[in-house]
C-alpha cells in the first residue's frame, strides 16, 4: 500500500527544482520492515528531480542473514547523522532527505513533504558535472557568500538488483532494489570562497552522483548525476 501511495503521489506531484534532492535510505535485507521502504526507493529512482540512494547497513547481519550489499561505512554514515542530531540510536528503515530531514519507517507522504521542503529552499551552491572518458570534471560556485567547509563527494550505485533471501526475518522472499550504493567517497573539502574547478578519475559504467554537503554530515547543498 505504501508503494502504491508513493507512485500515485509522484505521478500527480508538482515538478521540483532543477537541482535534484538527495534521498538516502538506510536499509537491510535482514529487516522485515524494510521492503516497503525499498519499494519507495524504486519509485523515487524513476524521478529526475530526486536522487534516491539505498545504503545497506551491517548491524542486522547477526540475526541470520548477512546483507550482501551491506558496508560498515554506511552504518558509520547513519550513526554520524544520528550524532549530528543529538541522537544515540539508529533504526531501519530510515530516510534522510537533503541531509537534514530524518524519517523512520516507510512513510511516503512524509518523505515527499520533506523532498518538497528541500526543493523549495533557495539554492546555495551551483554545481555542474561532466564526464570525459575516465575523467570527471566538477565545477561549483557558492551562491550565498558563506565560506564554510563543504564536502565534495562522489557516490556510485548499482541501478537494480533482486536477491532471494534464505534466512532471517525476510526468509523465503525475493527482494527488489534500486540505486544500491556501492561506494561513497570524499573527493575534497572546499570552503566555497572561490569557484571550484576540479577533475577526478572515474572508472566503470556504474551510475554516480556528485554531492556537495555541509560537514557533520549536514545539509546537502547541491547534487548532480554523473553523465
């Protein structure tokens, strides 16, 4: 029902801003509450106005099924979000919209309300990304005149996958995923006082996105898909 609600909202919802809103989902194949949220990511992944990313955490692995996409660095990222918000616990499924709005559970309307809030916020960074073979060219300009440390990051993700779960809470089910994050790397720190023009090596055919974010991790100020 949650997936149907999300699909209907997306079909009738307003067009969003030019800069996509990043929606992160912290999920696990061992969590019985996660499949509806994973389905929401599959719906969001079809929208140009949203960069939906599934980050699989490893703290469910002890229950009987080791998530084949889980990485400890994604668990650390979720815990860093919790620490930045003054929280001690982490949960799955959990959405983080634009780096600031945290939503526990598969709640389509809350997620889309958060997406709209972030899309309607004034642009603070102008970002462009181009790929030339195995070189990524990134240009950015701060629009709000506030010099502060920003993280320029490159995320790569697998577009889709299906996994038959043999043990744990989801045993006997085949789960379907979209935009499964395979790596999340810091390219550089940028203070925004001068325009940024950098290159970075990039290999392989996996899709990706460049994300400019406040330290913390904090608010995501700009994002662009890798061509």
